């Protein structure tokens, strides 16, 4: 007997038991926190719960603060298999679903998402960083020629100096009137270097 039912991966509906309360998606590898202070035993994705536990000391469901260290315990194998078998739809696409993926279990969706043409990914140009759909990325990269004024200093603590960004010709024109002189940039580099070593 099939236990699969149609669900959209990112929507929240009446079947709350399927969903991780952290990422609001159908759970994968469900786990719960085992601690003396909390007895709600609410399940979450293992990946989500591990990150939560590293940053927080309270239950993500009932918000009870932990005094003792909480242990992450995996839910039973049947519940994990059941969640992974729930029918899922790709959440990407103009209408909320992707027409390239008709639906499937967790493994099928994970495989599809890595190539989904509707998923938004970050432009590889560090000076741009826009989120562009995968199917439009090739054209975007071809046109994306944003450059940063060379009178800028990148360090581990941030960006200093001139913040101007533009096309190659715009940057060349800007450089002739940039208020940050080479001497000022040298001084900034010296100060940021001293700050990181002290």
C-alpha cells in the first residue's frame, strides 16, 4: 500500500507532523532533542536541529531553556522512511512549482534541485552577487561586467576605501575623480593590517 500523498515541499498545511518547524519543509532524517527540561519530543530535520543546537540552548518548538546539554536522537527508521516517501513537488518556478519536475520522493527532489532551471543561485561575480535563476545565469554572466574601483581595500573585517561599482568604462571614468588617493589607500592598508595583528 502506497503511503505517498501530494505535498509541496515549502508549503505549510494541516499535515503539521510532516514538517520541520525550523526550515518549514517536509522533514528529512527526523530527529528530536532528548533533555530533562523538555518532553515535547518534537521532530525536526537532523541537519536543521544540529545547527539549531549549536547556536541555541532552548527547544525550537516549546522554547524551554536547557540547563543540561541536549542530545540529538534520531526518530524511528519507519518515520524517517515515511517522511522521505511523501510525494514532493519542486518549489521553484513562476507559479510556485517547477514544470520540469512532476513530483517524487526526497531523493528524486534532491537530485532535481541541483539542476532545476527555476532555482535562484548567486552570480559568481563577487561584485554583483545577485540571485538569478539557473536558466538565465549564462546570459546574466555574459552581461555582468561590474567592477569595483581599485581604490578599495578588502580585509577579513570588511571593505574599506572607495565603494564605487560599475562597468569597466564607468570605473575608468570614476578613477580620474575618485576621492581616495593611492596614499590614502596605503594608509588604510597599514591601519587594517595593524588592527588584525594586534
